[in-house]
C-alpha cells in the first residue's frame, strides 16, 4: 500500500451546513476505478488505493466520479483522480498500487554467452511482474534454444533483449531457396548475403546475380514468401 498523501488540485471551503466529503468514499471510488481498469490484466492482480490525506476537508459532493489521468499506466505505483463538479468543484489525486503476479523466467545457473539455453538452464518464478524490468520473458518455451548475448549470472530475470536466436544461415554459404505456391514446391540454389537465425530475413544471391529476400526456416534453407 502507498502512504503518500492525496493531492488536492482544486477545492473551496464547505458552505455552511454543507458538510464534508467522506474520505472513505473517495478512496472507495479510486479503488473501484482501478479494479475496472485492470480487469483484463493477465495473472493475479492485487490493488490498493490511498490512504487519502486525513487533513483534507472537501465539500460534500453530489456527483463524485473517479478517472484515470491521461498517460497514466496502472502498473505498480500510480495515481487515479476523483472529481466533483457539484455543488462545489474539487479534484483529488489518490495514490494507488497495482501488483500483477504471474510467471517469469529466471536463470537457474550462470550462463555463458552464445550457449543455447535448455530447460535445465531456466526456472519459473511466480513474482510481481510490475517490479521487473520491461521485456521479461514469461514463457519458458520462448527462451529455450535461444542464446545469451552476454554471460548471465544465476538468479537473473531473463529479458527478451538478452537473447538472440541461434544462427542457422551464415553469409557466403550456399543455401536452398524454397518457393511454395498452391501445393507446388520449387527449389533453387543461391548464396546467403547475411547471417540469420530462424525466422529472420535473409538476402540470397542467385547464380544469375539476382538478389532475393526470404526467411530462414532451417539450416541452409530459406523460404520465399
């Protein structure tokens, strides 16, 4: 839970006999807004709102509404607003906390650069994903067979940018170009002009000198799509 005080953007003193807005209602409105806005997030979501600054004295409101400020991402620490327009206008920003628990891939042991990953090299942890860097791998299958760009120590969350595919096409090596169309398969020979991992683009020069772009699908094989 966050303990920062709410911020009053605009408020006027309560009119005589008008009373003050209940801070518990403001907090409940903020929490309901977060619950609605995070309903589609994957994993197990835990949210909390407030506490609202107990020193606030806001005029009682007939139409208090909550909202998410433009550009706000409800992920980790954030704020949502509660706004009143009648009988007196005020707006309060309420601190909120959004935790999203789900699987994340970690290194199970020290890993050398360029060493293809196996299942034994990785472990799955159930963690608060909002506390991890962007791009963390959440599916272990997406990491197996890829290689670290740099050496990695044990116990690190694995980010997609740390890994690259295994090179299956090398520049200057002969490759087979494969064309598939309506059940027909046509093959031709050529020479790769760049290195590529599976699924990456490859430029191939044919014996006639024409350069064709395809996709690496297997060692020495490029599919033209």
